[in-house]
C-alpha cells in the first residue's frame, strides 16, 4: 500500500510543480499581493505614512486665521497648502485634495466675540471629497482643537482679544436685558480678563503660563500599540501575508478538486479505479499531496515575509505550525468537496473561485473582520478562514501562546471533518461506462 | 478464464446492458462488437470492476471481484478508450506511476517499464513528455500502461480510435505478440476487419443484448451475402440489376456510378457465374476485388436494421 500511496502523492506533487501557472499562483502571487497590502496598511511602521492633502482658503488674514493656518501646517498628519476659493473647490472635485477649509473674512473678530457673548458664531466652511469621509472627520477634529487654542490664546493675551474684551465689557454694562446678578458676574469676569491682559503686557509675558497659551486639551494622550511584547512593533506584513496565504492556499484546494475532475474527464480515473486500490487510498493520497502543497506554500510565503519584511512568529511556534497544518488539512478536504460536488472542470472552477473569495473576504483576509457589522462578525465564526486568520494573527504579531491556537486548530479540524464527510458521501465513485 | 453471466445495468430508464452472457477461455481473443451505445464500454467497465452491475456477475477464474482493492484486479489490464496518460510526465514516468499502483517497485518496476516501452516501440522516447507525442504514440503508450503489471487478461476498449493506419498496424502487431504470449484479450471495436485480424471469436451486441456469439466464419455463415465482389465497370449505364439479382448465386447487387457491388454466398462457386453474366452482357471491367462484409452489413443481416450512430 505504501508503494502506491507514495507514487500517488509524488505524482500529484510532480504535476503541481510541472504546472508553471499553478506554481506562480501559489507562491509568487501571494507574496506580491501581500507585500503590496502590507505596505499600504502600515507595513513595519518604519516608513513615513502619507499625509492628508488639505487646502486652506484664508479670506480673513487676521492674526487668528494666520495662527490657525500655521498650527494646521505644523500637524505631521496633514499637508496644508494655501489656495483661492475657486481653485480649492476645483482641486477637491478633481480629487487632488481631500478637503479644503475656508476661513471667512472677519472670522477672528467674530470668533472672539462669540467666545464671550452669545452672538452668532462665524462659520468655517469645509469642502470635502465624499470618498474621503474618514479623513474629513479627522481633519475636523484637528481643526476644532486648533481654533479653540488659537482663539482662546488671542482672547487672553493678544491685541484682538484686548479690544474684544473692552468691547464686550461695554456691551455688558450697557445691556438692559441682563439680570443684575448676571450682569455683575459677567462684568467682573471680563474686567478680570482685561486686568490679566494688562499685567501680562506690562511684564512682557506672552506665553509664560496660565491661559496665555490659550485653552488647551486638559489631557495628554500616550499611545502604546499592544503587540507581542513591549518594544516589539506591529508589523502589518504579518496580517497581509497570513491573509494572502489563506487565499492562495484555498486556490490550491480548488486545483485539487479540478485535478480530480480532469482525471475523470481524461479517463485517468478509470485507470486508477481499475487498479487494486481502496477508495481511502485514492482520496487520501490526494488529500495528503494537497496538504503538503499547502504547507509548502505557507512555509515559503512566511519565509519570504520573515527574510524581507522581518515578520516573526512572536507567539508559539508549535501553535503556528499547528494552525498551518490544520488549515492545510482543511484545504485538502475542501478540494475533495469541490471534486465531489463539481460536474465539469470548467463549470466548477468559476463557482469554486467565487465561494473561495467569499470565504476569504468573510475570514478577514482582505480587511479585518472587526470592521464588519456585529451580525456579520457572528456569521464569520462559522467560516473556517476566519479561524485560520485569527490563528495566524495570534501566533505571529499578537505573540500569543499555544493555548490561543487551540480554538482555531479545533475549528479548522472540525471544518476538515465536515468537508471530508460531505465529500466522501457525495463523491461519484463509479467510472462511467 | 472470464465468465460473464446475465449482466444488467440501467441508467435511469436507459438500459445500457440488458442481460449479457458470454465466456472467454484462457488465451482466447474475443472481439466485442457493436455500434456506438450498444453497451460495449459499460460491459468492459463492469468486467474490470469500475462499475457494479444492477444484477448478474463476472467471474475471473471462477471468482468475482469482491472490492476496490481485491488482488484479483492484478490479473486485469485495462486499456481505456480515452488516452489515460499524464501529458506533463515522460513516457517512462507514466509507466512507472501506473506500475507502482500494482505494488511494483525498484528494479522490478524499472524492468517492467523497459519491457513495456520495448514492446510498443517507444524506448527511444522514454524520457520525452507525453504531451509532445503524436496520437499514435499515445495510443501505444496507453496500451503499454496496461501491461506494466503483466496481467493475464487485457481489456481493450477501442484501442485504435483516431490513429493513423501505420500506428494501427503497430498496435495490432503488439496485440498479436501478446496473444502469442498466451494473454486473454477482450477487444471492443466496430470494425469487422479488426476483429477478423485479431479475434478467435466475436460477440456482437446491440441495445445491451448479445445478438451473435460465434467465430467470424460462423457469423458470416449466418449472412446470405458472406462475400462481396466489387467491380470497377467501364460503363454501368443501362445495366439490368434485376436480371443480375435474379441469378441463383447472387444475394444482392447495387450500382453507384460505375462501381458494382455484388453479394454472393460462396466465393469459389458463385463468383464465376457473376463474371460470366457480366461478360455475356458486354460489361467490361478494369478492376475486381472481393471483401468480407463490414459490420454494417452483418448488423443489417442479423437485425434487419441499419447501424445506429448513437
């Protein structure tokens, strides 16, 4: 039995490596695509990330608007350039800029007044490219912080602030509609600000402390990416190489199924069935060769990622190998299922590629599964590729121990059994007469 | 050696084999003849263990194949109608692979591959990929693949389909060699001349049933016009076919252009009467040959129907 098994497996592997298209699709394609995805999704975080292109239309040209412009330009996430109104609108329309911020005339003075009095607030218009809505929200947050800081600073220490405070104090004193108690309190507040400004000007302090720096965020953010260990940076290539390995190994599974259908079509199945070989040996040998091919693809693809992009198995090596093996077995039984359900190679190929791409998509190989709606995330728990991705992520960049691999391995082996039982029960054993 | 007993196989309402029985003795070569769709391939598939019959049985040396891995299968070599070979592998590697399926390994496997390649005359092509072979070479290798484990019985399902006359002759030579070595051959075809060259006996089937099981001479005896005389006449215009058909020795007569085709029972006693009639009617001819009736003629005589295409 071993002679026949060895011959069957060796023949499958030789046929696989004789097919240049299959080799390129299995080894080169995942490396190329994973490299691309890894790069654009952050890579190893050593390269400079792309900045958001923002145009600034300053129709005010006041100290406040100028300071906002400068503050935005200093932000390392933004690429801020000045522009005219019409040019800005055209640039956003053409997609040359993600958005444009228009600071209207008299913005500085009106914002100062609105700071102390319930008057109409000036408007900052934002033109944005609808395909960049995420960037629009981010820039709007940065803009809010910048405007608050610049306007408050100017109100408590700048020339515009002094005149606005004087103007506001006079307006409060002359106001007839205000409650006496409120009027007194507001008067005291504005007078205190005026005295603050006078003292600051007398001592020459412009940014020494207190509110002279403007209203600032009352907290600092300390960012820490939680990866395998302290000091180990997240490597985006780990996820992309895992995802593309999963996708292209499933294509290997399809080739296994199509190969069996082609054998049937070419009469080879008759010759194999005429030999004194059990059904278990015939299908088992195919499953073994598919599992070996899948393991080879995983090892080559991750080997490339290790050497070129520094992707490491930060977690359990045994867990990583376990997930790879379980996924390889799952791929093999998936291939047998393709052969069992398929009629002709031509018709089966298109349908099985569609099923594979859906499995890969739901598994989170293209975009992380946490971006899916909650109900869809629940559904993906029944998709084996989701477990393969979770297992590979856990053993690579998350750096988790073997215990974190047990559930993915179990789920993948369960899928192997389900696909295998379905395949064997639906397989057409008779070679047609 | 092989005993086929009342085999029946249906595909839905379609009867592929409807109760076929025949026997093949050791060393005998049997032609299984019939039109397309008669049930030849299904019968071969059942004998080789590829298909299970709905009823009936096949005994090989008194025993039925009992399972997929029954060692009894070692006695059978199947040459499928399809070119069941891996184009991506060399001729030698194809043979080595098929030999290994029958537990051949090491020097025994190498010897078997060399012998099979030698028999079919492909030794010098051993290292070349099968994808580069001509149709005739592939057919020969298709035969060689079935010989790797030195089976006693060869089941040949139309092994000369689509090959040129030269390759067909080469395959016949190979089969005659195997016959001399004492192999038992079951050969399906729809060409009477192939059966005539190779077979000791023919089993003619139609609609899944045996309609004749005899030696070729025995089959020809069942046909009134067991021999055909073909004349190239100088001029067939105005010839009275009814008068020719009225001769006691003539079974049939037809003219196409200047080609006259006359069916007779016994060549040696009936042919002179035809020649004399042509001479007395002033019908000169430039060429005359005699030939056996083809399957079309045999079939028509046995069933009263023309051969179906499907």
